[in-house]
């Protein structure tokens, strides 16, 4: 007869079972499949009922997690469960915050047609079609079913906007033009990308009439959904839309914003505390920037900024010059990597221009991690308005986006065979962006901002991220107007007017709270490192610290504290 399990064995069994169940559910999600370039059979359910299902499943798994004694588990297993707990606690809110903050792809967004919320889902959904492989005759029916699913996805965005409007939640008037433009551009791109050329069918068992059938389905099903979406936010909608911005103006918005802060920071902090932290840091930065200007012989702020944006030595001018400057900055840091890290991700990295259709609504661009369909990590940079763009902050930006920033973190995490697949894939905003900003400051520690203009450019990047603490909380929680936020950015950054417009709309009408993670995440990374240096004294090696932080993959910041404390205790 089998021996009964001990309490320790039962605890381990419950832990592994929960991890596997959660993994199966998460890995079956649309965005997970996109990240791994796996076959997609259906698109996300954006309905209120879909949000209720996610919340119910997450609450059930949280109850199972509560029955596990995490303190008695091995460190790595406990770490995985702590990561899962954070994700489940966020997903458990999916229904209660549905009308004000829904996660369409990677971050909670207010409206389904914003560039950072719904926009990323739009582009991800198109990859399903552009990478679709035709081999068997049954693939034709599968493609048509996906077309129907895509049309349904757009229709669900329409339904959510209608439901929001019925509850007094409308896209603020200042953001409407941008969102209409995005819908039109995405609709036009979709109606082209969804088509199938006869060349794609070569060697397959698909009828040569299939491209015509697809074209008719696009015209009959997909195009009308986009037209309806755009018509919905037309003149009548605008007449009832608020002029003011920020999630806090809507019923329940203040409470949802506090939850978003907790999610994005992965630690508790009030909007008021975030706001104060930003103001205090900004005062420090203004002093530092004044010192650099004086040393460079340009004490007047406006005059120095004019110089950085007009002198031929510092104006990007052309796409090739901007890309070349990024590449040169990468070449400068590469020889120093072995002094800072014991490992390097295997995936290559490079820069590429952002799709021009997205440039009007995105300030800088974004990093795309390696995927099976494109094995390189790519920073897609915004190349619009190059006559306004200074190169002074370009090196700081690329150290944030590629090495030793996002690419070093995300690629190494996904390549790490010691991590459970959940931890290979999950990302946490304050860790992701905090690490990237920490990486940009690390470049300064090894002397890569020796030129006063580049040093100043780094301080301006710091000021930009610090400003977000003030204006994001200002507009979403403290009653600031859009003009008040823009005036603050004009006073403390060198952003162009176009960038200031897109940034403030991003914080207050698209993804509130997300921007807080950059500066506060970096400050937390620095605090954790300072604590490790104090504890280890002359035994501290920065390479060991980086191993510990990146070797565990992305972690909620309170879990990072726990993880580093365990490492320090082990080191004695």
C-alpha cells in the first residue's frame, strides 16, 4: 500500500499543480501565442463577460494559492508563486475595472482605440494574417474563420465604446482627432494586409479563386466594422465628450487610478506621494542641469536648448544620421559589457524606423523583443520631425532601449532555461522600465556621457521621466488641466511641442499610470543595489548583483526586495 504524502510533499504537490494550471491558462492567451509565434485560432474576447471569466478564474487560483505554505518551499519555486500571485491579483480586477481600464495587449488602457492600448493589439492581430501559412485545403476555411474573428474583435471595440458612453465615459475631446486618425490608418492597413495574393498560394491545395473570396469578405465584414468604429466617435460623440482629461474625472476613476499605480509600480504608493517625489527630484535635476550648462559656457537654459536643437553637430537631420548615432553609441558601450555582466543574451539587436503611420501618436518608439518570426531584438525609433530632434539624448535612449537596457533584460529572460516558462514570458512594468533606466544611468557610471552635451542630454532624459511623475498624477488624480501639464513639460524638458502633445494625451487619455514605472522603477533598482553594497562591503561585485537581478527574470518590485534579501542572507 502506498505511503500517505507528508505535509511537505503535499505542499510541493499543490504548488506544482497550481503553477502548471496557471501556465496552461496564460500560455493559451492570444498575446502569449503572438510572443511565441504560435498558431492563433481566435482573438481575445474584449466583452464584459470575457473580463468576468478572467476575474473568476484568477480568484479561484488565488484561493488555491492561499492554501500553499510558500514559506516552506525552495526559493525558486516560491519566487514563481510570488510572481503568479501578483499576476492573479491584477487579473482578478478585470471585471470590476472593465469600463475604465481594460488590458487589450500589454497594459491597461482607458479606450480600445488609443495608440498604446488598442493600437498594439491592432498591429499584433495583423501578424496572425501576414504570417499565416497556406498548405492544406482546410487552411482556406481557417483563414476565413480568422477574418470573421478579426471583424468580431473590431465590433467588440465598438460595443465597448458604446457601453462606456452610456456610462458617461467618453474619449476626451483633445484626443479624438488622433484616435480617429489611428482608426483610419489601421483600417486601411488591415484591408491591405488581410488580402491574400495568388503568389502566397503557390504549391498549396487552395483554389486560385480564394484571393477574390478573401477580398469580398474584407469588403463585406472587416471594412464596415472599421467604418462603424470611426463613425461612432464622430461629431455627435464629440459634442458630448469632456474637454477635461484624466481618468479621475469619471465615476470611480480615482479608485481605479490608485489600483493602476499599484499595478504599474508593483508596490503601494499614493498618487500624492508619487507627485511629491517627482517634484523633489525635479528640483535636484534643475540644479544639476544648471551646473552642466554653466560648465559648458551656456548658462542660459533657453539659449542652450536652442543650441542643442539647431547646431548641426547635435541635430539629427536625417533618418540615416539618427540611426548612425544610435549605432555609434552601441559600439561605445559594447567593450564595457564584460566589466558589468557575466553573461550576454544570444539574440542580436538592432535599430529600425518605426512604421510612419504610428509616428504621430508615439513620442519615441518602442522595443520589440526577439520572436521566432524575427529573432533580433529591435528598437523601432520615431523618425518624424527630425529637424526638431536633438542627438544629445540619443545615446541615453539607446542604452535604455537595447543594451544594457530592455534587450539585455528581455532577451536574457526568454533565453534562460532555468526559469519556468511563466517567468520566461511575464514582464512587470516597473521592473522592465526601471531596469532600462537603471541601465542608462549605468552607462554614465562608466563614463559614456563624458561630452557635456551628452551628459546634459542624459539629465534631460531623467527630467523627462521625472516630469511624468508630476503630470501623470496631476492630470489623473489632482485635477490638473491638459494645459497645466503641458506647461510643466515645457518648463522642465526639451520635448518638442508635438512630443508634448502626444505625451500628455498618452498619460491622460490612453494608459494612465504606466509612465510612473520608469523613474520609480529606476530609483528602486538603485536603492536595492545600495542596500547590497552596504551589506557586502568589499565583497560586492556589480556583476554578481546583475546576475541576481536579471537571472530571476522580471519581478514585481516587492518580490525583487524579497529575492535580493534572500541572496544577501545566503552570502552572510
